[in-house]
C-alpha cells in the first residue's frame, strides 16, 4: 500500500467538510469529515483516493495539497460553497 497525505491550508480557521474514498485491492473505505478547520492534515493508505471538499466559511480560501509517492495534486477554492473534487491514483 502507498501512503496518501493530504494537507488542508488557506485562510486559518476556515471551515470545510470533506468526503474521502480510499480504494485498495477493490475495497473502498469512506472517511467523512463533517466539519474540519484549516489547517488540517490527513494520511491514508491505499491505491486510489477520490475526495469531495466543500468550503463552509464566507470570504475564506481553501487549498488542498495531496501527495502520493512522487505524484502531487493541488487545488484551491474561495468563498462559501466552493467545492473541489480531487482524485489521485
């Protein structure tokens, strides 16, 4: 299995919700985060990560940085309701 590390940054104190789906050997496990606060970090093990992240705070910025091995994915959104869908294989 490979480690998948997620770093949530942006406006300190910004609130978000996230739904992480980690797949390994055809088994998918869901990890809901109903109300997180920036900064935050998550580490999972698996072959594929699919995530949906929604910014819950007004006038805030959210940045999502995902690292799996030598692969890196970066996304950002701004403003309440901004939603990101991310995937790393």
